[in-house]
């Protein structure tokens, strides 16, 4: 199989958070792991991992490089399979993706279309979100400026929040606090605990269904919906020009087992291209 072994070692260290465990996983010696990482760092001209008392953590450069490494390894796998006639890359199996209603309704449809095109014969099922509910899990969590190494391995990108309204007089609103006093809010459930006390006091509806918020707002000019921007766009609604950094969410992905599975890597790459912030 085509591959750059140093990249494979890099991903193993990232996965195991340990040079020793990565060596055991790859079936090589710990010094060989250290040598491969050192050579990779020398070629790139930057440190990828911080080592201290057995703990291994990504540096800022390492966090950026992991996206490139996963994509390169994916395309090595794709090229190898394409020219060897393997059927595994074509995905002739059922893939179960665990996702909440927002991810299932607003994020997955375009990804499923792309995956189906790349892997003829792949059957994709969306199941209710749970840590062990599918082959791949996709979920959102409140944005963190300092992800742990474990969370960093699952981080895909950021999901923006949007404020929507059917009231044309609010089209120029730039702040939730500056909206008219009669305005009430319909809030996506995960945002509730992140709202300021003033906004929370004006919330009259809380639901985990972005689609329900869109329907409510369409018929109520005194109601402003607070929901993920993707859900608003999917419903054909134009968000108000309101910035809400406190409602920023991280989009996360995790496979049930193999992070090297080409279908998982393809899905992760699709999401990274759509949600990773511009460098």
C-alpha cells in the first residue's frame, strides 16, 4: 500500500498520546517512533509534539499539520485501492452515523451526497446520537479555546450561530441587546445555558429542533430565533447581521474504531473543508 510511514507514525502518536503505545500499535520499537517523528520535524522545520515526563501533546504547528497528514494518508489509501481493484474503498457496506437532529438535518445531507458519489454501493443510515450508537459519531459542543489532546483529535471546525426573524424592520440589527423590548426569543436547546441573563429572561421557547424554530419564527414577527447558522440557511432564511461569538460551537467527529478507515477520513475531510476556520 502507498504510504509515507513517518505520517503513519505521526498519526499513531497523536492517537495513542504516547511514543511507547504508538510503537506497540505499529509493531516497531519506541526509538524507531522517536526517530521517525524527529525526521518529520526536521523536514518540516518545526516541533510537532511537546514531550514532558511521558506526556505527549500537540504543539500549535502539530495541530495544524494533523489535518494535512490525515488528508495525505487518505489519498494514499484511495490511490492504492483504486489501482489494486479493492472493493473496500468503494464502500460496499452500511455506514451508521450517530448524530443529533441539527447535524442530521443541516450538515449531513450534503456529506451523504458526496460520500455516495465517491463510494458507490455505500448505504448510509443516520441514527440517534449517542457515544456508541454508530460507526461514526458527529456532535456539537460549546466552543473551547483550549481543547484537550483527546478532543483535539476529534475537532473538525466551528459552527456559527445565527439570529433569524420574519420582521423586516429588524434587518439592520447588530446586537441582540438592541432589539425592541417586545421581542422574545426561540432558542436552540444547547444555547440556553450560554445566554446572558437578560436574553435568557426574554426566551419564550426552547427546543432542540432547529426546524421547529424556523417554523415558529416564520409566523411570529415579534419572535427572534437563535439557532445554528447552517440550519437557518438550510431553511432558506437570511440571518440578521448579529455577531454572537458566545454561542460558537465546535463540530466534533469520532469513529467507533478505526480512524484510518477511508470513509471516515473522507467524511472528516469534507467537514474540515466546510467548517475549519481560514488560516
